[in-house]
């Protein structure tokens, strides 16, 4: 028996919905990264892009456990001298919870062009409504 190698034309992509309400942010991000990579499929190959599409709803209702709201910071550098910026997760979750979820998912995907391609298939919404009903997404239970 030979090893199966998925080809780009043979990969079928499904759509999944994850509800993040009252669930830890990291658990939701880990489940989304698992689906985006395609690790739930029998035909998974680490070098091929065989993942599915993910819709995350209620991102504003995701929780951070412990004292992470006060202690955790998102840091980035502008490229200029003294350009280190930091945003506390308390304000990040209040103002832009989609970005907090996207950063968590991005950190769980490969840092290569494969991971950047997989990240384009995630859609994150603050509320419970999404615009992808035509794709008939299935509910993914955590």
C-alpha cells in the first residue's frame, strides 16, 4: 500500500461554524487551527493545504481565564526608534475581539506561506450573525 498524497484538485473544502460564547479564547483558537490545517481529515498531509473554512461567531463573548485580561499584552513594533507599542488584552477584547482571536489562531498555524494561506479561510464575527449561510456550514462542537 502506498502513501496517499493529496493533490490540489482533489481537496474538497467544507465550512464549519464555531460558537465562542463562554468558551476560552485559546480553546476556540486551537479548534479553529485544527480545522484550518485539515488535521481532522483522513487525507491530512503536513505539506499540503487540505483544510476547511471556519466561521467563528460571538468572538466578543470569548473568555480569558485567570488574570490574563490584566496581565496579558499584545506587543508590536512600528519599525521606528522607540516604536514598541503594547495593548492590554482588556482593551483589545473590548474594542477589537476579532483581532484577539485572529492573533491566537495565527500563532497556532505554521509561519510559512502555507500558514498564511490557511489563515485566509477563517472568518471571525463579533456577534451571532454571519453572512455565510449560503455555504451551509456545519456546527463544530468543542
